[in-house]
């Protein structure tokens, strides 16, 4: 089996707007909160099977596909996914591309493998389970009332856990929010918090004590993830598990450094930030070897496959933008029932098919190697 | 003082072709060994001063300038370079851009500051010296004869030091090359070696012993820089100084991690990989505080400013492609005499001026905020 052509399409998606921390970008890609450039990559093979992957930062991806990935991939056997991953990884030293660029290649390759085998990717990767509990992962809101609406809608929708993202940097404002949410959901409900790298060590420690008091299940990315030693200090001090290594570069080699330094208690993995299924699984396996969970970051088909494959992941992360968004859950291709996510029907590969003619019509720009 | 407009131009440069490791990309940007997309970024101010920066990965830069940097920069005071750096750094968490994207912004900002002050950037940053010794940094060649030609031309040109890059991964082939080069240059000449992350720990240790025997001055990036603990082991074992942290992400926060883990003996800094002058200087200062050199990676105007500003940098890195390239040194805007690099004349800012009309003519694509 050989890759015979590489194509990519630049697509402009319309997204549902949401806000994030006050001084940080929210939804959209910087031009407009409703707009996102995406890239759909297609790998054709000599057996008539095509693999697909869709990724963010569309124009950046178009550039990388044309300049690097297309030449690297032509003639390679997509069943040798590990060899392809290694080749992309080595080129990373020169290109310093974000790992979600490598992820596109790896996802398209595994899509081909799944189709060739007639099996969903998660069965090829491990097939640990067929459905998984989801947590409602909030965006961030101006007022307590808005948080309350989303929390209540999440409870009604049946999520067994809720994760908070924050609007303001001030730790005291956030402590009040967390107290309120604990009040609303009751003492036994699972709550977690993601600070998205908002603070320094001092604020992070102070806030960790608040979360311990309020019996949150984990405390995620309080600081940017370049300071492993600050994470180590925090882990030493706090009992609440620190979840980290989401955005840090280096896939499983970076996971190994976090573990060696005792710099996290729960590892982050994902298809997006760890280089696709290959990198995401490797991170999961390293964490497992050290008795550590590897929680999958982000939703969608790709991450659901990873969630179902890995034994040491416990939740599917479901971003919930507002009440309306929560009410629409389960209407797409993924099944959401009783707080659990699964595939509605057995898929081969990733399970997203693209119509070539439609891609030609809707895309703003196209590249093909041949 | 305020930034009033942000512009960027996509330019296709023709470069002199060269090869790198056999299974890795060499010159050019992947499409063609002679071609490179670049981006010229222009920041206009309300005082009529414009700042310029030119960077690689042109189409990626065009995207980032349009989507992120332009909105972030409009209205900011370019004299508040630290504030601008912090803003870009924070957005990095979301965008995961390579640090040389931030470098573009920082360099253009310092270009404005230098012009406003009527001083070259290196005088604003520190002004430790006005000229600096350069080492000839080879590309890589198929045969010993080609290495010999370049080594001899480098000696004739007056370089006080030569750094080797390697063509093949095999450590024994490379050991023979290093023995030969030591023979050619004599016992007392300064030689260094840059493995560009070619090996694992075992090969790296074996090769380090070869370099110790041959009295090389430093041993650079034998492994990819995600494995700090492997670097620590290597530093513990070897006497030859290990130079590292060139490509690793995280600017001075990453430098701090390398230092805290005793994972390098000489720190790498640069405008390119550390986020411009601001990041490059911070890395230099962190290293200095720990009695460590911070050697500047790469040449050109920007890195020469950094070289002249930092007290704990000893060399300017001058990439030498072949004999013809070596013979042409000093013909451009930078002075090369007696193995030393300096600016030919006093410059204000970075010292590269762009002709707006010419940019409009030669550029393939243009963006302007207003």
C-alpha cells in the first residue's frame, strides 16, 4: 500500500462565538469570533482508500502540507504509521511546527488503516471501551448567573462531572465562583477546574488550597507549562491532583520529563497537542506505566477514539458554550446519552467522510501534489 | 508613541543551495533548495518612524500577522517592548507559534526604539563590545575532500574557530571526519561540533569521548532537546562542555529548566529561537547569573546585535556554505575583517532599511491592517 497523492483544502468555518479570559482570545481565529480557517487534508492511496483529517490554523497547515508533508509522504506505506510519525517528528526540529500539524498527518494515516481493516480507529488502538462518561467543560462567563445557567443545564443534561474555565484572573473572584458552584451542585458532585495557565506559583498555591477545601477532583494547568520545577513544588505541597502537560511540546518525551520531575499527578494527552493517535497513545502508555491517568483533552471524533482506546483515561471532554449548545448535544454524529459519549454507529477509520465535490466547491484554496 | 499600522509582505527569496543530514531537509523551504518564502513585517507609528523585521516561513508569518499580531499591536507604544513581548507570549499558549514568529514582532519594535534613540539596537541592549570573533559554521558535505576545501578556505579567511555540521548519522564515520579535521587545523585551533539532535543518549556519550580526545571546544545538541534528563546524564559524565537549548521552546523559562537540571554547560540563545532581542537577552542574563556562557545561534544583523550586547557570548556564528561563499564574506552590510564581525557603519535600530515601493513590487502577497 502506498500514498499516491496528498491534497489539502482551505475551508472557512463558522463557529459559535464564546469568550475566554478577559485579556485572551476566545472563539474564532483572531479575525472574527465566528470565523475559523480550517484545513482538510486528504491522503490518496494506490488501493483507492483515502484518509482524511481536518485541523485548525488552516493557512498554516496549507503551507506545511505543500512545503513539507506532501513530499515526505508520497510513496510511504500508510500502514507504517510509526515510520511516518518518526519522519514528521524529525522534520519538526527544523520547522518547529505545532504538534497539531503532525496530528493531521497521523490522523489521516490512521483513517486509512481503519478503512483498510474495516474497523474504527479506537479498536485498532486498544478498544478498551465502547462508551465513556463525559464532563461538561464550560467556556467562561461575565457573571455568576451565566455560570449558574450553564451548570444547571449541564446537570439536567446528565453530565456526571463539570469542569470550570475562568473569565477573570483575580484569584479571589474565582474562589467565590467555585464556592457558589459547589453550593449549586451539592457536596458529592464531581467538579474540576482548568486555569489555562493564568497564574504564577504563588497564586497557584493559594488557589489550590481553595480547591482542596471545596473538594474539587483535579486542578488543571494553573501555570504555563515551561516551569516544571514550579509544578513540582506545587505537586509536593498540594493533595489535590495537579493535571498538566496539555500545551507543552514534546509528546511522550515531554510526558517523561513531567513524570521524572514529579511535576504532575494526572497527565494530559490528546490527538491535537501530542501528534495524533500515535503520540496520544504513547503519552497514555508512559503515564500508565507510572500509575498515572492520562486524561484526553478536547472532544470530537479523534479524541473520542483516543478516549475509548486508553485504559487510563476516565472522561471525554465536552466543551459547552451555553445552554442552547448543551441542549443540542447528541444531535450530530456522536451519541450522547446518560452522560456517556459513543459512536452512533460502527465506523471504519475515523468516521468522518468528506465529499470531494463539496470540498472543491466550498474551499477557498486548494493544493494537490499531483 | 503609538503603533498605527501593521503591514506584512510575502517575499520569495532565492538562496544558495546546500545539503544537511542525508535524511533531513537542507536549504530552501521544502519546495525547492533554492527557494524560501520570507515575510517582511512593518510597524508604522504616529511619529513617522517605521520598524522592520524579516523572518522565515513567510506564509505562516503572513497568517499570524493578519490573525493575531496586527490586532494585538495597534495602539501599543513600541517603547514598551516588554509589555508587547508579554502580550505575544500569552497568545502563544493558544497559537503555539514558533518563537521566531514572536521574534519578528520584537525585532520590529526594537528597530523603532533604536531609530527613535538614534542608536544601534546593540547599544540599547548593552553595548558590551563593537566587534566579535566569528566561527565558520560549515554546512555538511558528502566527502572528506569537500570538508577539507571548506576548512582550508575558513583558515585562509582568518576565522579563529570552525564548527562542523555532519552529513551522516553514523558515529564512526563522523569520528573519522573529526580526526581528519583536527589533523588539518593542528592541535591548538579551536574546533566545535554541532550534531543537530542526531542521536540517542548512547551514541551521544560514545561520540562525546571522541571529541574529548580530539580536544574540541564544545559539543552541541547531540540529542533532541526534549529529554533534559538525558542531557543531565551526559553533562555529568563528560568533561567537554555540552551546548544545548537552541531549538527547545520556552525562552528563558526553558533556559531556567536546563540550568536547574544541570542539563547543559553552555546555554544557547538567539533572536530567532528565543523571541527576538527581548527573549535572547533574558536567556543571556539567566545563563550569566549561573556563570554560564550564552552563545548566540545564527548570523545576520539581528544576531550580531545580540552578540555585541551580551557579555557572556564569545562568538558570532557565520554559516559557510562552500569556498565561494567564504570568499564573498564581508561584501554585504556587515564587516568581516581579521576573523571579526562588526557593523560597517553606525546604524540606528537594526540597520536594514526596506524600500516601500520595492516591497510593493517584489512581494507576492501583501497585508495591511488599515
